[in-house]
C-alpha cells in the first residue's frame, strides 16, 4: 500500500491474528482485568518513546510537555477510553502494530491456550501478555484514533475482532494533538469496568508504578483525578517500597502475571552510577527458548526510556525482567553507541555480577526458593557454563543436578564432592535425553556396585558445557561413557566380588577373536571394570567426543564421521565365559554371537543395529540352533 491513502479501507487480519481474536471472543477467562494493565503499559511505552524522540526534536512536545495517561469512563454509553499524549502512530504503523503479529511468542501463546483446560485462562493470559488484543476480552468493538507527533494527519482503526478491521483518515480537529486514544465499546457483561471504584482499584493494583502519571475521568464532564503519579519505583529507597509494590511493578514491566521468585534492587555508585530493578519470574516466560535468546531488560537514562534491546545481561540470564537507569550515559545515545559503549559494558558486568551474587545468596539462605528458580531456569543458566568463562566457577557453584543417589532431589557440586568415595578422583557424569534410560544403562553398573554417585545430565546443553568445564574444586569431570572407568582404586563393598577372569587366557583369546570378527565396526574390544550384570556395553574412545554429544552433533549435521566406539565385555558374565570356551569347530556360531553381542550393546546404548537384515538372520540362526539342541 502507498502512504498517501486518504480513504477508508477494510482489511483482513493475518490468519494468526484472526485465530487469536477468535479465542479472545469465544473463550471465558476468570480474570479479564489484565486488559487494562496491557493498554496502560502500551500507553506508557508510547509516552516514553516520545520523551526519547524529543531529546533530538523538542518541538514534538509543543505546549504539552508533560506525559499523561487518561482513563475516561462513560457508563451511559458503555464505553471506556484509554488515552495518552505519547508518540502516536502513522497509518503504516497502525497496520503493523494492530493487524499483524510482531512477536513470535504470540503463536506460542495460542498453542498453549488452545490446549489449556477450562479455568486456566487467567494464568495463561497473565503468563503470555497478549497486549492490545486483550481488549477484545471485554469489548465487542475497539476504535483506535491516533496522530503521530509532528504529523498533520490522523487515523482511525476500528474492528469488532471478527476477522477484519477498517482504517480511515479522521479530521485532526477531532483528534488529540498527538498520541493515541483507544475506545472500548464494552460487552454487556463488562460494563462494570466503567465504575470509578473498579477502575481506581485496577489502576493502583496493576499500573500504580508505571513511569507516567495516570489520571481518571469518572464520567463525561467530570474533573480529571490523578490516580498514579508516575514516580519511578526504582529511584525510591528500598525501605519505602512494599512487597506488593514490587509485584505490581514486576507485572507491568514484564508482561507476566505471576509472583516474582526474586527481586534484585540496588543502586551502584562510584565510577559509574545507575539504578537496577530486576526480577526473576516465578514461572517460565513464553519466550525463554526463542532462538534469538535476547534479554528483556530495559535501558533508561535519567528516567528516559532508551531501548529494550541494549544487551544488559548475558543471554543465559534472558529470563530476568526489569530495567537499568543510568545517570552517566548520554540522553542522545544511539544504537551504535549502545553496541560500542565501554560504559555500558561496565554496567552490564556490574548488573550480571550482582544478579548472580543475589542468586548465590538465595541458594545459601533459602534452598527451597532457589530450587524453584533452578527448576524453571537451570537449563538456561547452564548455557553460561560454556559461554561465560569468567563466571564459570560461580555458575558451577549455583548449578544443581540429579544423580544416581539423589532420586528426585537436587544436588550441588559441593554436595557431590563432599560425598566422594575413598580413591575417587573425578566427578562422574552421564549425558542423555531421559533420566530413566540413563539409570538403566549398563555403563553405570560398576559405579552402582561401589556406591559411586554419577550425575545424570538430561538437558541438551549438558553435553556441551561438560566439555568446557575442566574441573570443580580440583576434581575433573569424567563421562562414564568415555574411555576407561578408572574404578580400580575404588574398593567394592565385597572384596571377593572382583573376579580375575579378565586375566584368563580364554578371555584374552576371545577378546582377540572379537576384535578380528568386528573389524572396523569398533575401535577396540576390551575387558570392562564397569560392568557387573550386563554382558557388554559401548563407550567412546578416550580422546573422542562423548557418545551423547556425538549424537547431537550428528543430528545437527555438524559431524562428518562418527568415532568408532569401544566395545567393553564383562569377563565374569556367564554368556561371555561360555562363548570363550567354544572351539573353532563352532566358528560360524561364535561369529554370529560376537555380532549379536555388539548389536545388543548398541541397543542398550539407545541405538539400533547397523544392519537390521543381518541382525535378523543371525538371530534366526541362533534360535534354530537352540531348537535343534532341544
């Protein structure tokens, strides 16, 4: 469309918007109050954007420099209006903002809400923050009249939320000098939102700490009454702030509607001066695993909003919500200056250190509270173990794990080291995608027999950070599926349980036979000290990648050729002993048995036989031999 359209035009919503609006109109939520918070938050953002634009173009403010949000009720007409004197929108911006989905998280919201059961709507709405579209939970028609600051034309956007919207020019005489007016034509069951006591309560509860004053006009012709003064919460002394004030502000700045799990509020003084107010959410935000992995911290300069894309925390802290208000940065800070500013880099370092420091204190003082944070965000925090070398030790102390001895409880590395066995020199771990399958792995048998704890790492990121974290408290990390198990120095509870079968000539001869039979399929065959019950298992060579990371790299197309595994056999297993005693007169049977042992090891390792047909034929010959013997 060209930018000089002067006539009314009707357009269809994007398919995703239509789908979202249909759910808004036809679903019932136990708490529709969030719509007002969303509209006030949008209005506050518009005012903050104008304040920033006016730094370079002060004429945009005209004779109305003070930002304000006005909520006007009209009980007789069943209308509610939310108006701001912020930046306003052009026609193209109206189409982009209200006719399309700009945030990838909205699709995630729709997928979750469609699967939600009746009664969960309030939680989902609050968790995902549906913004402007939440107006259709209470209104059967919404009009948006807007005039861009400094523009000579104004526009009206109108829709009933049923698949299309209309955009038309409006005379500037009928519009604000600048800003946006959102008019909600309320549904019959939503007319209570025109009652002054209801509006005042919602404004104070949900939006009492937005950085723009909020006023209320109770009915047409009534005086405007200020409900919130727009004082920035983050510049107030902590002693003057109530817990509910923090919660209200968190909900406004984050777009979430849960309780914050941790609040971090401090003022940095000295070489650099800035205020920080940050929150750890009580539940996972919808965008936690967005591919861009961007942070959600807003940057202010002397209470003027600058950007929400300033990279104020590392990507592994992207779940943190809040803001930083600097007194040192220039107000005319450009995007290029943000990227290159050494001062901002210092702020980033200070904020990151403080957040991790507060999480460390919480882990020491409130283990249960920290556990909830870890269960929600541990998988993201662990990204820092391979991305942030400078803070790796601190992150390792924060990290929590499940293990072969912990059940469903979480263990710290300090807990693990304190419980290490005599003779144990490493922190043992095993990676995979399912805890139950890991617990059943034959590679763990020798460790379980010696009551040696093994960390069970089931997040994809685990396979990468363990390769980058060489040690903790002087103890190296070692995979139980890679190289030798090194269990000889750790005594078995029953000293007689260890067999010397691996040194017998028959076993040595059988191992040599297995090597020649399997050929290039394996890099080596050797007796195992990690097997106690199973006959065989596969492990990665000492110098190659761990078995799990090899799978992940192969699946991602980043590994041209996988390393040949090592086949370990249990020299005391009755099947191995029996096969070792067979002579060359049963050569073909022994060869079949060796291949079947290798395929068994692959299956136990979560793979499948390389050649399914050959596996079936060998198994058939084995069954037929057994039948003839009977």
